[in-house]
């Protein structure tokens, strides 16, 4: 323990999501002889992923944030930082940053803020125009997970662009078993020769799976041997089920619900789809690329920084059913191009989006 820096990761909770996955990858890949990691959740719950990794972290604590601006939470964070002799407070997302910033005032702890994504539609927050530049300039590091996120921080949050550095999310490449694809198809009753489009995502309006369904309905009219696999759960599930019924494709759309380990479902698909209104750095997109899956994604947020159009996949304009359908049709009709994109997607992942690369970048920030 002696000589190691103590990092406190402040986040909403440790459920299943991109932010939580980044924290887990940092716990795994930061040098063990240099750091110890603790996690503080401010929304009163640990979450599924938190329970899974409890043994990997020095301490995992939750406080319950009260409605409005919670001064008590600031006091809790300040007491925690002092009593536990925290060296670095790493705040993940804007609200934890606000509380972490106030909570570290008057302490010796250094402060790092990572913005993991943006709202859709994004909006100006004029009330923060005075506070945000002050918070950013007095923080030790501000990180965005894509250039698009960095630009949003400057435009909508009034954080000086020069203060923000970009560190792309990274993950461990997924490793599949030989029988994963066969097992899933047998489990769901999908024919062995069916062509499968698929996604792994929270069923949420910002992910815009409606676009995916409408495009697939057009594709299915021409290619009735195809399947759409949607892995995930969320508030839009009922609406999406109803839409699939309305479009007469429910028999060819498989909703699996939430899967804690979606690896084998990703292995089953032929082309990965991402139809979001907004994205930072999609972790499931990176997972798909690590499995050599070509991608069709909307040209939003960090997607164009990850997907190289016509090389690792196809980018389409957001919320355009016609473009998304044409991309599905083109990638289906050109198996040689699909194979080339699959290989390029894996090489792109290896070169830029590994967990070790991400951890090395944060290690550099922490040491500074």
C-alpha cells in the first residue's frame, strides 16, 4: 500500500453502461504497484456491475443524493477524501464532477473530470456559464471521450477547449467460444443460414432503435431470410415491440432482453447496427469491432471517429431510414466488401481502442 496513490472514482452508480465499463477497465489495467482504486456512487445504489467487481476494488461506497443541490453530499465527499487520504478524485460525468469539485475544495486531493457523453438534443446551460470555466480551470485535468464530446463541452458548457484532452474509451477484446454462434441460434430458433443484423444497447429514445426497425422492415421485404437481433432492455421496449408488430416483422426480430454477458450474441450477428441520435464512444461498438464485425452507424457524436466510412463500416445521416436501409442492402449484397470491412474493423480496434491504451493515457494524467 505504501507509496501508491489512492484514486477515488466518483460516479452515479455502477450499473451496466459505458461509464461503468470504463471504470472497470481502469481498475483492471492501471499499474497495481502505483495505484489503489476506490469507488463512490452518489445515487444511493451500487449497481449490477458494482456487485460483480466488489472484490476488485479497495472500497465501494454509495451515498444517496437528495433532490435539488445536495450540500450534505458535498460534506460526505469532503469527509471521505480527508479520512481516506485520497490523492486523486476522478469524477465521471458532469453531475459527479460538480459534487466532486465542491467536495475537494480545501483538501489536498487532485481533481480529474471525464465527460462520457452528451444529451440529445444538446443544450446550452447559461446558468453554468460562470461556474463551469472556473471549475475546469481549477481542475487538474479535464477529459473528453471523443473530439465531438470535447467540442460539445466547449460549445454548450463554456469549458475552454484548450483545457480538454481526448482519451478514447478502450476495452479488452472479446473472446468467443467455437460454439457461441451455434448455441445462440439454437437457443433463439434462428436458422443456421439466416443473415443476422444486430445490436447490443439500452432500449432508450436516444439510441433510436425505431430507425433500425423501420430500415429493417424495408430490407426484410426484399430479403425475407434475414433476422434482426436486439439485445438489451430499457424504457422503449414496449414501444419497439409494438412497432415491430405494426411493421409486420415481429417474427423476424428477436428481443433477448438484458444480457449481463452479451459476447455470444455479438458473435452471432453478421453486421452490427448503431442507429443512435447521439453517442460518445460506444463500448458495444468497440466490442463488435473487436470481434471483427462490420458496422452500420449513424454519423453522430464520436461514431465518425471510430467507424471509417466504407473501410470499417458505413456511416449514415442520423434518423434517415432510407440511408440506413440502403447501407444494410449494400453491405448484404457485397460479401467481399463485408469481409474486408470486418478485418479492417478489428485492426482499427487493435490500433486505437484497447483498454491498455486508455489506461496508459490516464496513468500519464495521474502521474502528472
